[in-house]
C-alpha cells in the first residue's frame, strides 16, 4: 500500500514563506503527474500546482510567481515552496500522485495558516 507522507504545515505571517514536502513510501510505477491541492473551509478542493512527468508545470493563477513546485525523483518526493504568503492561502494542503494507470494517491493533508 503506497502512502504519501506530507510534512507539517504551520502558522506563518503574511509575507512569509513555507516549504511543504510529500514523500511516497515506496516507488510508484509510472507516475504521470505530481501535484498539490488545497481546500479552504467552505470551499471546494482546488489545484495549486502540478508537475507532469516531462517536467511541465502549471499553477493556479492565484499562486503564480509566488509558489514553486519541484521534485526529487530519487527520493520519490515532491515539494511546494510557498513565498509571499497571503491570508487567502490559508487551507489544508494535499499532495497528489497520479499514475498512467489512472490511480490517484493522496497525502493526509496539512494545515497552512497565514495570519498575523
């Protein structure tokens, strides 16, 4: 059983930075994409950033220029560097691995709160 283990989020002041990581417990065959989603209270889960196997990335408009997704294939780990954080970035963040066979793996979710 593959597990995705996310790093802890936390409380960050507006304008601050935080890096999230998500490590797979075992190698996952044929990963098509790795990404980060978030869900704020009362809102639907939304895509934050995604990286496809060829390295192509896409970001939500609200985080472009502030967030960066990256990966370390040797460690089966994906990262989300978040800079210039805003209160509206407050949410539970989930990592996701999607395989060529159409299988979704999800992390447990980690709370990120941006507040002074």
